[in-house]
C-alpha cells in the first residue's frame, strides 16, 4: 500500500479534545514531527479534519 508523509504544523494547545485524539491517532503530538502512514481513506479523513494542524509533505 502507498505511504504518505504528514507533518504537524499546529500546536494542540487550546484545541478541542477530539482534535488532540486525532493527532495522537496519526502518530503526531509534537510540533514539526513528521510521520509516514499508509494512504487510506481513514487517514485522508483524519487529515481533512485538521487542515490547520497537519500538512502532507513530499
């Protein structure tokens, strides 16, 4: 399966609890951390819910 890299660009401080849980589910939690995850519909949906906190990098 294809992989994508995502980078956290926003802080989870003063964010709703459900947004913090999505970040943890993606393997993020600290600023400027980059993780490689499988490119699935679930992952794309999680990224779409946090466009202000994560970015897809090449």
